[in-house]
C-alpha cells in the first residue's frame, strides 16, 4: 500500500511550521512501511494552506538509513508533491529514520520541527 502524506502549515505555531499527517496513510498508524519484496513509494502532497507552495528540500536527520534502502527524492514538475522509493525487503532494511521537510509558500520558507532527542512529533519513516 502506498503511503500518501498530506503536508500543510500549522499556523498555531510562531513561526508557522510544516506539519505532516502521518496517520492519513490508510493504515491508521504513523508512517510505517511494511516489509515487501517490491519497492514501495511514499508521496508527500501539499494540502490546505500549503497547496500553492513548493516542496524545496528533504533531509535525513541524525543517523540516516543505509545505502540502497531509499531512492533520491523526486519532485513533481510543479513541486506540489514529492515521492521517495523505499525498499524494505529484509531485516537489514528495518529502522526508524527522522527527516526534515522544507516548503516555500508565498516566498517564505517553512520546515518541519524535528529533534533527534526527546520529542515525539518528529516526522519519520519506519520500516517494519
């Protein structure tokens, strides 16, 4: 099952921050990717108050995944969505990785808030 993640801006924070609906992926869980012999795709789609913006950056934070697990981010021609392939085909490809996503809306850059220690609202990809 593909993971389709909606990206918007949390206007209750000052400054505004990027928020990702990681439970809106159809399985009711955080962004979890089940083991599968086939490569799977994760898609981030700008939504709501971020829909007119552009996805401009994706970076792993802390210890990133090993080589060969994830492909390079692919941005759509209008930069309103981004895809990343995930090859979770063995015990060696399991893990939980924190990332940062940056978008630009009306010429202003916004990012997810993430810390590699002590927070539970980090955006992440978890290969089971």
